[in-house]
C-alpha cells in the first residue's frame, strides 16, 4: 500500500473522497442556520454522502490490489453530477437577487454563491483523473489549473465575506492578500513548468497558504468559543469555522500538480543525460 500511495492519481482520489466526506459536515452546519428551510438544501448533503460511499470501494480496491488502478465508471457519473450540483447551487444561492438588481450590496450579502462551485471543482477533478493519463505532464497542468480556479474562488469568497463587516479587523485582509499571491504564483507556474527554481518558490507560496489557513481556523475557532451565545449558536452564526481550511486544502492540491511536473522534469533530465 505504501508504494501505491506514491502514485499521483491515487493521492488525488484520496483527496477527492475526503473532500466529499468533509463537505457533508460543512453543508450540514451551513444549512442548519435556517434549519434546512427548503427541501433542496438537503441535496448537497445527501449527494456528498452518496459520492463518498460510491467512490470508496474502488479506491480501497486500488490501494490493496497488486494490479494497476482501473477507475470505475461510477466516478464519471459522480463527477458529472457534482458539476451539475455545483452550478445549480450557485444560481440557487444567488436567488436571482443579484441578477434582478446588480448592486454590490446584493452581491456581498447574498448567500455565499461561490461556495457551491467547490462541487464543480471536485467534479472536474474526478473527470480529469479518468480522462487524462495519470501522472502525465498534462495531468499535472490540469491539476494546477483547477487549483488555480479554487484560489480565485477563495480570493472572491474572502473578499466578499470580510466585506460584510467592512474588514473590521486588519487581519481579515491576510487571506485576501495570501490568495492573491497564490493566484499569481500558479498563473506564472503554468508558463514556467520546466523552471525547477521557480517551482520551489511556488511550493513556498503554497506552504504559506497552509499556515494562513491553519491560523485562520484557529482565529475563527477562538472567536466562536468566546462568543456571547451557546457554543452551537456561536458556530452556526459566528465566523465560518471551516472556510479558512480551504487554503491548506487547495495548497495540497496544487502541490500535487507541481510535484508531478517536477518529477516528470527530473525523469526527462535523467533520460537526456543517459
């Protein structure tokens, strides 16, 4: 199994399964704010659980089997459904307010319309892991590109979320600046794939994202623990406890793509020397 864990496509599959499982918890907390007022709010919760259950058997079989990994068709169905859930969820969160009157107020104070797109991102990653040759340069580029899209969403989410209180605390600017750094680093990385020194710099930037996310989680947790209400009410209506963890989550994803490209470059150099 330890040898299997060095295979990039299996690492990505573990990343995807764990993300679907975690989203079920995140969705339950987020939609508990209004006690699942509309039946449609249960859709992402049950889909997250179903996706996890559907993907686990093939992943476990691939990890314990001595044969090569054969992605199941179930992953294609789950991926396509995840994209659909994500896109429809975005429009559902907007509730047509922003389209009816395109004001900054309606954009900032709407439900977090960017959040459902995390399902679309996971869906595209599932399809990628089944349509592109595992561990290839193209595979690594697509992983970086999708991680870049995630950081763009993170930048928008951090900006709009903290704009609700007018960036009352100075530290609320940190995730905005940090995600902007990640976006810039990954955009350039797509054009400097063979530059090993720059790739090391990208890994440093991604390491910074992990630190920012963990510190943000601790700050959000402390703010909720010290809140005026009961602990459950504080976590429901206070600072979104899991949102900062998007930073280390996306950093791990981007680092996987960078690692694959760096490994491919080292192999190519060794072959040229021979």
